[in-house]
């Protein structure tokens, strides 16, 4: 407020999470100021900040973007993620920040209120309008939000740009305040447990932990975790910590030992299997104010606990896929844990290739009556691909097409973000506000708001839905949820260690372990009933031997024999019982294209497992077979 009165722009700098944004938004709510918000990403260009050219009825004209609108209307411009933008984008704003002046593409010139008023003493307003000079409101301010680089990854700030802001370090809330927040959320959880949990989290965020290479603990997700513990006070706290901070797959040996040491110090090593949820017993639909909920009963530690979770619009348990789902013990437990997380936050499901992540997610959606919106992600996906794409109408006019993610948010679907580990962190930044606050500003100027805020706005302004939609304000459906699917991070790798401190604040993480041998046999036998028993036993003994080995070459081969591949081999063997198992495995591993070392390791392991090439069958079909 002090900086605001002095007319200075503010830069809030601090660790990842929604805290800085919520402080800025709360301040604007207190002072009743209008806001223009933009999440910067590596795809942000000059046109996203100044003016964008559109074509209507064959005529090109310019539409003001957030920075220009904020300057002329006297709003506050919030720039989130300064470290994500490319280096040559933000200097465009330098002159606007320093002198409140900017030359626009359509020939207009923004001029500071002080200079404009002086000119107005000598000239009339009509003259200034003819010269295309526009007054910048004296109420215009900029609040920038960013992470400290180099501690976190990103582009370091341009020194001339940095000098135009008054910076303030926004660290996590003080311990006492945070403790009070957690106490208010978790009345059923013992105070001692809550303080142990918070002490553990703050220790992992300390400078010493950073020196050990531990990523920050997502402190902003703690209230959500305490909310789950409030409904399940008997649950293991260590287990809840792993949902927030999956250190077992995130860190190397030293990091794991350090975290285990901290857990021991705060007496959180209570990992009894009886304290974990076992399975979902029943699911019942209930509707309140036209919003679907489900009452889910979960069995845990010999008791049954019922919780209320968001649900989709379809009837429950109605499978939209034809393939059957085999419920093994580990899958039942995973689904029960996902249901607990679903109560409070979006989920990220981590597991190796072909271990059944999509099948589990689809079954989860069917249980709660959700329609699924699958979105395949790839390395070079842009922020526009994720939110809104520009296209041209048949008459040459430009228009915006909403992405499946945005339509799913409006319709209350369950979005499957498949392959989130491939996406650049700078592109994912555009989703932070949607995931944390359920709000989104789109490129065409429309805004998506959380349902309760939308209803409050509707009451305050006394407007109908149609009037708000004319102003491009839409409610996000309360049932909307995201499940992200990812492969485990590669420890020590610079490119594939995608699970950073920023990503940890977005989801609850569930690790899907590969199936144990008995469960894999159960799945394959039920999916492919008429597979030869001897071949199945040999195949699984061979696969599990490869998975358990310490040899990196053999482990890379095991990746090509996932549950999905084993099912394919089994289906093939059941259709063609005379087919040779050796041939099926070498095809699945693409042995023809393997380097000589990996190929010899494969042959050696096949020989050890007594899987031999049989010469009596002609492996390649004759030409006559195709006639």
C-alpha cells in the first residue's frame, strides 16, 4: 500500500506456490481495484502485452491487450512468472514502467498523466486526439510476481527491468500463523501431529536442505493434506507426506536418507500397512443445488469412513470402455487413495510406461460418473495449444477456438493430461492459476471463474448469466478435475528431472508401482483366459528377473516388457499357440535394432530362463499363407 501511494511498481519475489498471487489479489480486493492479469510463459510475445491485430469483415484493426488496457483504464497489471518470459519480451514494457509512455502499433502514443495534463493547458483535447496521444491513468500500477533465479530455474531478470521495480521478498507464512491455519482445518487431528507435520515441512524448506539438493516442500498444499487427515485421523502421516512430496521417486539415495532422518527426528515413521486405505466399499450419488457429489465409503484400518467428493454428470459405474478392469489388491488401494486426494485437490499419477495408468484413471472416472477429456501432451506444446488457438474463418476473419481443456472446465469433465513430464515448465505456468485458484484469463479476453465467486459476482452486479456471458465471464463447473499422468523422473538427469519445486505445488502425487508377479498373472489370466500356462509362467519369470536386476542394460530391456506389452504377447500366444515365445519376446524388445551389448544381454537372459528358439516351426509365414 505504501508503494502504491508512492506510485511505485512492486515486484513480489518468493518461493513457488499461490501465496504471492493471493496476497496481490487480496490487496486489490481490499482497495476495490480492477485488475488485468497475465501469466507469462516462454510463448508470450510482444503482441500479448501491447496490441494484437485481428481481422473483422475483411478489415484489419488492433485490439488493446492487458498492458495497454490497464494503462488507459487505470487498472493494476499483474505479471506472473517474470522468470519464464523470453529475454527480449519484457523490455517492451521498460518505458511504460519508467516514464508511463509507450508507442503503439496502431499509431497512438501513451503519455503519462502529468505530461498530458501540461499539454492540455496549451492545446484542446480534440487536438491531442488528432495527434493520437492517449492519457495514461495516474491509478495505473504494475505488480510483478516471480521466483528468485538462480535458486530456481528460469531466465535471470534484465538489470534495467529489475531496477524499475521495488522488490519485496514474500517468504512462507510464519510458523505460528501456518499452525493456526492447519488447526482450523483439522479439528480431528491431534495438535501434536499437526505441529510435527509442519515442523517436517519447514525443515525440508530450510537453507540446509537446499544445500543438500532437496527441492522445497509444497507448504501451500499442507491445508489440503490436513483436511484428508481430518476425515481419516487414523491414517499414517508419513503416507500423506509422500502424496505431497514423493521423495522416494524424486531423490537419489543421499536425499532419501536425509528425508528419512528428518521424519525420524519428528517421530513420523509410523508406516504401518493397517493405517493405509484398503479399498472403496461403495459409492452413492447425491445432488445439492444442481451440483453432483458422491458419498464414497472407504475401508481403512478395519473401519469404514464416508467422505463427500465431487462427481461427474453421467450415471455411476457405467463403463464407457468395452475392456474389463481387473481389480487387484494394489489397484483397489490406489483407487481408494486417489479418492481421498480427489476430495481436496487435483491428482498426478506417476508410473512407468505401460503399467496401466490410463486404465486406472478411466476406471476412477467411471466410478464417479465422469466424462473423460484425454489430452496428449508433447515436448513442444505451446500455451496456446493448451488454452486457445487462433484460426481463420472461411471469409478470412480471425477468431479464437477454445482448447479441450477449457471446454472440459466449463462442462465439468475429468481431464487426463497424458505425458505431463514431457512439457516445458515455462509452458505449464499458464495452468498454475487454473489448478490453484480455478480461475483463467484467455487470449480472447474472456475470463473463467470459480463457481462460488461467479455466483457472488452475479448477486453483487444483479446480472443474469446471459449478461455476464456477453461480457465474456463464464463459471468453471464445480465438478471439473484434472488427473495428470507421468513417467517417474530420472534421478540426476538435467532434462528428465521434471518434478521441480514449482510442479510439486500443483498436484497430489500417487506412485503406481509395477504389479507383483502374482497380480500380473491374475490380470493376464483374466484378460486372456486361454493362454498356454507353461508359456505364461516362463514369460513372467523372465520379465520379473529382468525387472529386479541391478544391471542397467537389463533394466532398459525390462522397460519394453511392461504389463501392456505382456498382454499383447499373451493375446498373440493365445491366438497362435504354436508361436515361439522366444520370437515374441525378441519382437517386443525390437532386438533387431538393439545395440550389440543389449542384444547379447537379452539372449543371455533368455537362455538362462530356458526360452529357446525352436527350429521346427517356420517362424516367418510363407507367401502361400497370404493367398
